C-alpha cells in the first residue's frame, strides 16, 4: 500500500504503483514494515521551567507524535495563546493542557476552587486537574467545572469515594488513584478506612498569603515528587496495607463496572507507580534513560532512591505488594470495559524507567493484549479528545502522524518498540534521524541543541 501525505494530512491510500500517485513526492520504502497511527503519551509533564527540548526529542524518537500535558500555569497558557511554547519540529504535538493544578495554594477552600476554575476557563485551559485538595474542595471543583464546561481529571483525594466521584462527573483517574482511595473502595472495611483517611488531610496552605510561598514549597518538594513513596508517613502505608488485607473482589469488580458505566477514564501510568513502589529494583541503575539525564537529576534521583531503600521492611513489603495488585487492577479495569489511556507521568528527565515503551511492557505484564495497548495510545486518545475524525487512524483525511515498525504490533507488545521511522505532521524521520536526536540529547545531557536531522 502507498500512503500519501500533504500539508500534515494523509491525502491518499492506495495499492502500491496505482495510478494517481504524486511521482514528485519524496518516497519512503516501507516494504516489509508495518504502519500504525502515531503514539500519544496521555500523561506527561514535558513542558516546564527547564528546557524541554531533550525530553520532547526522546519522546518523538520512541514514536510519540502527541502528548497530553498534565501541568500548566497562567504563563504557559499565555504562551500557548501567543504560539510561544517551545515546541519545535523535533517534538510531539501538544494535544491539551490545564492551568495550574489544584492544590491548597490555589484551591484551599470551595470558594477559592470556584474562582480558580473560572480563571482557568477564561485563560483557555482545556481541563482542570486536581492534585491535592480536601474532599470538600474536590466536590466543589467538580460542580464548578461542570458549570464551566470543563472536564476534571487527576487524583482521587484521601476521603473521596471513587463511586461517588464517578457519578458526580470525575472524568479521568490518573495513576490508579493514586494512593489508597481505590483500594479502600475495594475493601470490606471501606467505611472505617475512608473515615480515617478523611480525618488525616495532607498539606494545608497557611490562612494568609505569603509572597512566593508556593514557589518556595514546590522547590522543596522537588525530591518528594521524584518518589512520594520514599517520604510517606508510616500511618498512611499501614492504612494502605489494611486496605489490601481486607480486599473484596466483588466490591472491586462493582467499582470497575461503575467506572465503565459512567465512562470514567483510567490512565494507569504503571511505569510511574513502578518507579515509586519498586524503586529498590537494581535494574533502574542501568536504565537507558540515565544516559540522557543531567547529572544533577541523576544525583537527586539516587538520593531519593537511597531514602526509599532505607524505609522499614514492612513499608517496603506493602509497596511491593501494592504494585502487584496494580497490575491485577489494570487487567480488571480493562476486562470490565473501562476506557483506558497509555501515559507515563514523565517529564524533565527527572528519573529513569518512565518511557512510553516501558509503559507498553508493563501493560502487557498486566495481561492486556497488544491490540488493547495499541488502542490505548492511538484510537482511544482520539475518542478521549473528541478528535475521532482527525487522529488515531491511518486513513485519508487524518493527521499524518505515523509510526513505521519492523514487526507486527498485534503479535507482541514488544513490537510496538521496534520503531523504524516516524512521521510527525507529514515530516519523515528515519531510524538514523531518530538515533541522531538521541545522540544529541545524550551529548548535551538532556538538551537537544541545534542539530538538524534530515526529514
């Protein structure tokens, strides 16, 4: 088959050598290869305060042609409006982004949350992301965002019942929670555990404004964000263990069926959970991503990993058990018909082990079929974004974002990583071009630099 592209769109698909093909077009020999739609990383933090060029180039090199940015700011939304975001031809396309994620600093009360939703709507945010708020603020956010016509995605909060969240319009659950809300909902002791978690709220902002406080706190939290599990309170981990010990399979199945019924999306980001809960896996010290990371990031990651390894044995055992359960839960959600997306939670080359290709491996380990994994990064993102007529398929009229593979992706999820070339917005990058991008990022320790691979 011949696939002809023009101006970033697929304009024609026909039998090879058939009449009507543009004989002057640049030709790429795909004999013996397999073509799939470009991959979409549906949970990424590629854009941030640091130079993102290296991170974005590495995403493109593994077949990612689009990404859902999961953190934003007033400044970033303005940069997008003014077409000033640092997105070059060596980067995947930005699909959607929020404003600032909701925390006690901008949503410490229901009234503050409502004002923040109104502000982000006016600034052009595509959705609201909840990161760390009280249950009261969580419910107020869902109501305010619904009135504003914005979906709410993100983290289930301590004390928030996933059943009610799904019924009240929570659009997408990231990281299988995170934390223990899902596992408490699956527990035979759910009421007592929910009451306990709601009674122990996380971080609170002071009752008065302190200039630059959020910036200062977030800088201090940089290590914590690499692996929150390394800094969790023992009581939180003990509660998680009690939830696992009282696991009720029927309750969990009912929860998954409710998610499917309410069309609540799940973005497991298994690689993010694995790098937290199995951070003591020595394989991470030889992970290929380390080759590209700035030395300061490597040192910070090693320091955090050292803290994780020093946790008491019972806490480590709970984390190890939780990750095994995460794989089982992912399979249950898939089998129950829950809408699912592939994402990594990666960004700014903060640590190893969080590429989209590694996410494919973990999804396969959970028991998902190669076809389901491919759908989670192609056609399902199109459905999630209401762009089913422009992305997610290899068809005339669709975006010219494609991945050329050396092996059949339906035979093995591993074949999704055998990338022979990438087409991004109609421009072709050969395997040699993609390797040149990787080499440049490695040489400059996380920054792409000024290389001009052929297209």
